[in-house]
């Protein structure tokens, strides 16, 4: 199997090594200073103990995932100085004003995204449980549900890529692109040619990529080159050699918006492996959506959120981008939504939980990683016990062996409750999808893991009543024969050594 080319990325990898080393040195110095102070003074040691107990009690009563709480509680009780120091750094000092800036950006967009009362009433008359799901997204995160939006579903990333190139050629006003990984290789260079040509024609072109996600794929001159070509390009949350705990929050979103009329999203990044040009992990499975119509307005807002955070000095009027009127007559209801790790609600996880609660017949998931909370395990188990056919597809060929081992550590607890587990034997499935009872589906960027649901910026689309939902269901049915069902293997028990090893791995699950 060929490996992806990463020729231009050497200095980016070196930069990450330097940043990582500087980060470790600073953390060790802080812990050493704290330990020295505790050794020096009985009163300081007593204060540390008291503060640790107060934090533990506060954590225990906090409204948060039990898995996240217990990881911190165990660490603080076992190693008070180190645990308390890490908690204060990550949880209290982990947001250098980004949350407030994000809220300011959203405030500028408030009023631009409105929930049409007629749309909600028609959805309620169609299916009240799905309408309640949509109402949750509006009430909690202000993402409306739309009609008059045509949806095309792509069962392979390369199909979405070719459709995206064709639509980019038609751009007349603006192009917004936001991706976790951009690889400076053949697939992106094809896009770059189109983007440069459009920029020269007067189209406003912006590209936002995640700095750490794209490290190893682009070098430090990449953004400079694109800016010189007329493409406004920024790296999100760049890694710097200083103690910055916000580095843990990455931009995992995948969005393309063209003129506010057409939008693309899904699991694929802008790299060759996602389009079958290289095969580092066997056959690559990814999916995507093309939206045309009113719902694209929310994809535009999703892009403008983080663009506004990184270019906070501009304070531009976003209404010009969010006031585009374009309807594409098509049946169904479409609701793009975003999640962010700085808010109080875990929106993407709540959507998955709500779908599991409302499932009556079937509930299928596809995810590259399966590292989930106790609430999710219990909810999926309850669905299976009441007779719902609950199935989860995970990769058969891992991209990260340690994470894959943690993924498999969750199989036994799920299969014993009746959940069926399938591994995609031809290779790696990177798609992030869910379908409930064959009538409501989500497609987007949120994996079933802590990192996606708790630490990353994500985006997804909730669909019902459109042909794309039937295509998602059909894609699942075509996938199962390509998978090996491992339900029986993991429901009959594991050896003692494997159980101990998996228990150790699970301690670190909230960090993966």
C-alpha cells in the first residue's frame, strides 16, 4: 500500500516537535515549582490539599460527563499537585478569550439566522419526535431547520470532490472553505488552480485550515503562497512554543460554501487519501453532502464563526453573506448545525443521544473511533434491550493503533447489551453518520469519541424527508456485507491480560 506524499511538510513537523518539547519543559517546571513550594511549607501543602478536596467536591457535583469528571477526580486524588495543576491549566486557563470572541461573532450574526414558524409546524405535523430534535438544536444553539433545500448524498469522498470542483468553477461572489486537514498534494493543487483563477476574476476566496491537523501535510510557506495568489488563508489556533492549553481544541469542521447558494460538508478532508489517490490504510470509506438552497445560510454562518475569531480585528459586516436568498425546491427538512467545546452543551452528543432515545426499529452508526461516555453506552444498550436493531460500523484497518485498541475496549460492554459491532474489513471507514428508523439521518464531522464530542469544533447536518436519507440507509445496507461482524467474539468474554490492558487504556479515553 502506498503512503501519502508529505514532501513539503518537514519544517511543520519540526515546528510541532519544538512546540511539544517547549510545552513539556514548561509543564515540568510548573510542577517542580509547585512540589518545591509544598515541600518548603506545611501551610502551602495543607492549602494544596484543601483546594484539591474543594475541586474534587465541585467536580463531583458538576453537570458534566461522569467519565470526564472521574478522570480528573482520580488524577487529583492520586497526584494532588500534578492533578490540581493540570486541572487549573486545562479547565480554568484553557480558553484565552476565544469563548468570548466566539460569542461576539455569534452576536453579530444573531438575527440573520431565523427559525421559520411554518417550517417547524410542517415538521411537527410530519413527525413530532423529529421536530423535537430540531427544536432542541434551535433552542440550545440557534441553528434553524429549513425547507427548500436540495440535498445530494455522496457515498464516496471522491464523488463529493468532483462535484465540489464543478461548483467552484461557477462561483461568482465568494468561496469559503474550512477543513481540519489540507494536504499540499495533487488533489489540493487541482482546487488551488480553480481558486486562483476565481480570485483573479474578482471572487472573494477564503481558506481556513487547522494548524495541527494539517501539520505533516503543509509547510509554513503554504498560507503565505496562497495569500500571494489572492486567496485569504489562515491557520486556526497555530501551535506556538509557549504554554497554551487552548491548543487542545482543534477545528475539525469541513465546510465549503459557494456564493451562499451551494455548500458541501461531510467527513472528508482536502488530502489525497480521502479521494482514493493514495491508500495508506486500505480502502478508504468517506461520505459527503451537497446542499443547495436556504440551508446553505447556516453553513455560511458556521464558517464565519471561526473566521471571525481568528480575524477579530476586522469586525466585518457578515449580513452581506447571510442575506443571500436562494431556494431550491425539494422535499424534506435540512438542519446544518455546529458544535464547539467552549459551550455548556455538548450539542453533537446530545443529537446522537436523542436519536437513540427516539429509535423504535433501527439505529445505525458509522464512525472511525468509538470512545464514548457512560451515558452513550447506557442509552445504546437501552435501545437494543427494547428491541431496536443497534449497529455500529468501525474500521477494520486502523490509522492509529492505540486509539483502535481503545475503540475495541468498548465492544464488550456494548455487545453484552445487544449492540451489534461491525468492522469494515477492506480498510478504514472515516465517515461519521447515523440513521434512525430509516427516516432521520445525520452526516458530518463528529466521531463517536471524546475528542470530537468534547474537545473539537465540529459541524453536521440533520436530514429528514429527503431522498438523501434513503441513500444513507442504502449505503449502510451495502456496507454491512463488506464488514465482519465481531459481536459474538466480544460478547463471550476476554482474557484477563486483555481486560487489564483495556482498563488501563480506558483511563485515558477522555483524552483521546
